[in-house]
C-alpha cells in the first residue's frame, strides 16, 4: 500500500478579467488618455482607452470595437502593435490587460463615453492619476516613445 502525501490546497484566486487597451499615438508623439466618468469605478482617473474582451472575441477585434464605441474612430488589426501588458489584482478580480500601440486610424477622436480626453507627451503621463493597472505602463511608453 502506497502512502501519498496530501497536497496543500491551492489558494483561491479571483476571476480573471481580460481587458484590452490602446495607446493611440498622434503625429506629434502624444498619447491619448481618457478620464473615467462619474458613476463608474475609479471615476476621475485617467486611463488608456479600451475595454473588456467579450466571449468569443479576440483581443484585436475587441479593441477595434471599443475604439469605435468609445472614441468614434476606425482602426484595423494591421495598425495594432502588441506592446506590453499589465497584470493587477483588484479586490474581486484579477485584471490582465495587453496594451497595443496604434499610430493610424480613421475619423476624429471624440469622447463618447469619457468625461474628458487629453493628448499627452509620454514624459508627462506620470502627472495624471491613473488606475493601478494603467500606471505601470507609463514607464514603458515613456522609454519607448
């Protein structure tokens, strides 16, 4: 008869939420950030535009959809470059957020869902209060752009 060791119980982890974000970079090298509106979690903080990946949807398709819904612009998958990702544990979920770079889009950027928009030089991004998942991405953008 073999004696087996009891394996320690794995800690429970909160649900994983996949969100995509985009660093839109204009011809002057500025990055678009968006202010979260009142009534939403983390209201008043500045974030990179994007949103949740829906079931059955790929990250690029989700970002194309979100850019249209949030900003009224059209982007294509060929203009999205995977850049870096954030991994952050909030109290009730764990967020995994790939950040894409995009330098080409069609249309004029408008705030359809945000309280405000700002085009910011990468060196100045750290002066804006951001959600815990977005903030670490600023250094990568500053160093790359």
